[in-house]
C-alpha cells in the first residue's frame, strides 16, 4: 500500500509539474501575443508618412521597439481623426506625438527623442529674422496641406496668410517664383536640402535661425495597455543605445548629429561612421535645440567641441586620434539619401 501511495504521489507530482510548465508557457505565449502595437500618426515628411515616403521618426521608433522585442505598425490618418482615434482607443498609441493635455489622460508618453523645429525660408536676401508668426502680418506663407502644424497656424488668419501646397518641393517652388513670401520648413528638411543641393540652396534661398514653432516628439502608448510603463521605460533606455551605436545617424540619414551621448548634460558630435575623414564637421544636426551664441565658432576651430569616436569622448578635434580621420572607403551614407525622398528644382 505504501509503495502504491508513493507511486501515486510521484505521478501526481509529475502531473502537477507538467501542468505548471504548460501554464507558464501559455502565459508567456499570451504575453508575447500582446507585444504588437497598432500605432497611428498623421502625415508629415520626413518624420511621419506612409511606406515608401520619408518617415524617419516612425522608422526610428519602430526600430527601437523591435530592439526591445515589440513589433509595431503605423496607420496614417488625417489630423482631425488623430486625437479622437487615440481617445477612443482605436489604436494602442502613436510613434510621433506632441504632448497635449487631453491626450495625456489616456496615454503614457516617452521621453522626447527628437524635435519638430519650423524655421522661415525665403528667397535670397529676404528678411528671415522674424521670431514669431505674429510678426509676419500680411505676408504669405506656404504650408503643406494635411500637415499637423498645431494651433500656432490658423488657416484664414491674416497674420500671416497661409497658402496650401502639395509638399515641400511645391512650397520651395512657390517661394522661388514669388507666389509666396516664405515657407515654414522643418530644420531636418533644411538639413537635407543644404546637404543635397548646397550651392543652389544657398544661392537662391535664405534660412531663418530661430524656430518659429518648436515641439518635442514622443512615443506614446495607452495607459491601460499591458505593461505600458515597462514598454515606455525600456524604450527610453534604448534611445541612448541607438545614439551610441549610430542608429540615429543611419535612420535619420545624417552624417553628423549633436547629442548627449554619456548623459552628462554636454553635447557631443556623433558621426555616422568612426572614419568620417580628416576634417571636422561644419555642423551637426541637433536632436534637441540648445541656447548658444550665434557667433560660436565651428567645430574645426572650437577647442570646446566634443566628439564621440570608438566609444570615447574627445575634447576638441585636434585630440581625435588620426586613425579616425582616415576616411572609410566608399560612401558612408550607404543607407540612402534624402535625394530619393525630396526632389527640389532650382
């Protein structure tokens, strides 16, 4: 009898153990199934748009999520539908949102990962010194139809008058043809415009230095989504890793960015490749704008500029080892160029 009971006990223990393993596997499987996000955004190239168009913010966020084991898809909707769709929980969140009190009640926001900075672009020798839209009363400004400029831009307001265009290229064409006085263009687009059409762009256009509209970009997820806080926390941690391993440069199609690599509050110049060539960059694209003297010298002549190479920060270009100044064979911008997304005519 004792032996029989022992055998029964052993079998029962084994059965319980098997059931326990099955339950754990089912829980893991169920959890894995929840790690797919249905996101929503409005169109605004080069940050957000449908597949095949410039959508660098979406690419960056999707990549960061993939690195922490989460898949995502983004649906593009009109601006008027975005907030209702999020509040009604039609989607799990958005890869590119400005902070907004109404949405914050239902969404948990990440730390900012980029900025929208809209500057004034006019024809050569035009006055682009305005620091607010209200200072442009009576002027005509081109804006892209369907883009979400926010409450700062009110259609029908004559301070200034807004003219809708089909895209960034159409906006620039209207400036060059004299149909409008200015266009509002994001600094990231200006970065690409100058990089790909440098001599023509500088010869025909004038670029403002002060953003007239500035908004931080965030990834956001529904507060009631399973493990929402954990997803946001892991996403935030992944951002700095992506700066360090140059994923930001690659996904934004930029040779140099300015970012705080080591979290000490100081900005470093981060190259797309550790062998960019013998010359310091003339400038880098700032992930986040900072206050500085417009007379600040270029990195090549500024001993206070900091550079990130090979996992280490160097003070001043002269301190960067020569091994990093030996250019890498071929074109380092192997991931593509904005010239495939924007086609400006001068």
